[in-house]
């Protein structure tokens, strides 16, 4: 088990890259000390256990912690959030640190990762639940389903991601997938497969525009009610029929 180090302030004992940048103060406010503790856990135990690559340490703040935390901009007050394939806790833990009002469940199948997550959560005294399993497993759906939001980061291609995310959402809940700059092309490629899972009302969002030099790109998709899905299918069939006539 690792031990979370105390906040070292501006002490010379702190490595330069561990010191929270100004952006972290904006995103985390008075909980920036907890964010610093998370940085320390990732940079030490996270690297030692193979959850984070050593080369990622110098860019943990911008590329990982802040990149994830700013997604809170598009999540409603007091929402229930399920983070699937959470790994080292990204984006779930940064979201919990930036938005303590959120009710967060981390879903992760690998034991070594869930051990890391639980150790940090207990040491930092965070109110986060960890569920070991795969998002598509019935037991996980029963325990974590009905969420307002399902998040993911670098988990799977969009079509597969929707298969795993949508069953965990309530009607009109949202899948928020952290993606790269090619998300629009990915959506065009997989749109029909994603729609078959019950998703609709897609939008590509930029989070952290006023905070980060490179905003976080998020694909948002809403879980539609069954009646809404049927209506959309009927409209599509009508459009196709009209095209054939013309």
C-alpha cells in the first residue's frame, strides 16, 4: 500500500513538475491539495505498478489530470457518474476532485488497478465507489446502472464504447467520451452502429477552453427512450422512401 504524502506547498522537497500549475488552482480551487496528492500517487505507485508510463510524469497535470477534470463543465449539479475502464482513475478521480457534488462510480476489470484506486480513495478520504468488472457484465449494470452520465477515456472505438456505455445510462442520460481531434470522422464512420445502441443527439464539445492551452474534446451522446428511437427510425425510412420516388 502506498502512503499519500502531505501537501508540501512551495517546499524545495517538491519536484518542480509536481507543483500544481496556475490552471489547477482555477479548476480545483480549495481542493488543489488533493489534486496534488493524486499527482503524487500517479507519479509514484502509478508508474511502479505500470498504470502510467514513466514518460507521462512531466505532463501528468496538463495531459491527464486537468484534461479530465475540465469535463465537469458539461455535467449537471449532483449528477451520478459512472466512469468505465477507469484504469488509474481517469477521468473519474479528477472529476471527483473538481466536482465533489458528483456521485462517482469507477468501473475497472483489472485487480491491480482496482487495488490502486481503492488505496488512493481511502487515503484521500474520497466518497467514490470502485466496482471491479467489465461495463457490459450484468452484475456491473445492476450495481452501477441508471446513471446520469457515463464517462470514458481511451477505452475503445466509438461503436464498442456505445455498446458498453448506453446500458448503464438512464433515459436521456449522456455518454461523454473523451476523444481526440479525429472524433468527427469516427462518429461519421460509426454513427449507424452507435444509433443502434439507442444513442442520439450527438455533439462534439470542447471543455476547458478558457483554462487549457489544448481543450479537451468530448463526444456527447444521449440515450433516447425506446419510443424516440422508433420515431427516428420511422422518419429515416420515410426519407429513404421519398428519395426512391424522386
